[in-house]
């Protein structure tokens, strides 16, 4: 079983770090779900290899199939979020304007 990805694990970590630094957790929440789905998919792949019977194989395949669909949806969501917010897609830097807004909110508190 193979999971197609739009973002590498290191790219997800970069997005999560940027989001945490500037207290904008929405992108990192989506990234965390993507990471969790990848772990679930890998777990199912391992279980499927060790399945003892047809029913177990079908169960693990069903979970893996659902995970693939959810993963694709969440990666598309993250991609759209990055575009909407204007992130630099090469460096995965949060846009300066968004950082400034968040920094201003902190100063106002």
C-alpha cells in the first residue's frame, strides 16, 4: 500500500512551526491531522501484511482506503489555506502581513 502525498513530512513540520511561532494554529491543526492520517495509513499497511485471514485483510484495506480519501481531502484543504493566506510555497513562510496582524493582536492584549 502506498499513500500519495502533496506535502512531505518535513514540509508539514515547517508549516506547523511557522503556525506555532505566530500563534496561527489553523494551518498546524490541519497539518497535525494529515500527520495523524499518515500514521494510521502506515499502521493499516503493517497490519495488512500480518493479516491471518481474508476478513482481517478486508478490514485493514477498508480503513486504509478511507484514510487515503481523508488524507487527500486534508492535503487539498491545507494547500487552499496556504494559497488563501498567501504563504510562500517555496519556503513555506507565513506571509509577513499575516505575521504583523498576529503580532499586533498580541501587543493589543
